[in-house]
C-alpha cells in the first residue's frame, strides 16, 4: 500500500482509508477503523461566516474538503484529515521477478540496477 494525499486520489480507484477523524474533522477518536472503497470525487464544503454592520466578519466554521467513497453500494463522505492508502496489486510475473532478485547473492546496489531494467 502506498500512502496518498487527498490531492493524489484518482476517481474509480480503490483505496484503504484509516478513519480517525469525524466527518467535520474536528474530533479525533482513538478507535480507528479501516474502510476499503472506490473513490468517487471531492466534496468542497464552504465555511460559514457572520458579518456585522461595522464590517467585522467572524468565521463560524472553516472551509473543508471531504472525499466521497463508494463502499458496499453506499456513498460515504470522509474527512480529508484521515489517512488514505492506494492499494497496489502486482501481477504474478512481477512477484516472480522480485523473488528471483531477492534470492540472488548480490549487493543491494546491483539488485537495484537489475530492477531498473525490468
């Protein structure tokens, strides 16, 4: 799995999400749970402000971005404060090549050079 930022999420790809934050991103809970789902899109939620006659503007809630995932047929909105991992699935051939390279009795620099040609 490869850690991915919110900007790196690509639609129609499957990701593992480690959820530690609530939907609004203002409360962290210790009992994390994991969610595997297909990324659909980003959801921009505009913050709320209050303006006074004097020209003073108060920020009531900040802007935030949520990620919309589809899991088990349901769409779920997840806070951008959570951790996202791209799931990689190497082919059988790639796994066989890596096993052969790791079994060789060569220095790591040589193994790295061999991998660059594959």
